[in-house]
């Protein structure tokens, strides 16, 4: 049986706390609760200099679970491995390709898709 590693998402080290204003009137019950915001760039992007965001404009990649208005996070510094999705240039057009086995097709790999941010509003 293969062991899987669980990686915890760390909170950002950046300080997004709001400067407190002068108190006038009753205190808000939520003033003691000042959690920092989660920065999705810190969580989802490993290499900022080689990462791009691409919005999908149609449903032609539905077979991969990618639908219209989804955002693909693509890392150009990664090399595709088995079962990974990549954005490739084929016949002078961008397309999504799944690497399942060795292929003899001439593909220009533009980058590996690391995350798909789903759009719930069509």
C-alpha cells in the first residue's frame, strides 16, 4: 500500500491587520478576532516568476473537468509527469493535454497545470 503525504497549508507571513481606529461607543464583539487573510498566491504558486493564470473561454476541455470561466494556474518551470495536465501548443493553438504515456506527437509544452480554480457562476 502506497503512503500519501499530507501537506498543510501555511498561513501567510504577511501582516494584513487593519489599524485600529479610536473607539467611540460600544465595542464590536468581533474586534478581538483579527485573523489574517489567506493569500492564494502564497498557497497556490510555487514559482511566481514562471507561473501564469489563464481563464478558459469555452467548454472544450470538459473531459478534463475544465469548464468555461475556470482559471488554470500554469507553471512553466515544471516538467509534466504521468497523468499530469499541461497547456500545449498543437497546430498553432493552445490546448490541454493529459500525459498518460509516451507520445510520438510533436507537442510544444507551454506549461504544466498545477491548479484549476473552478467558477461556480456561469
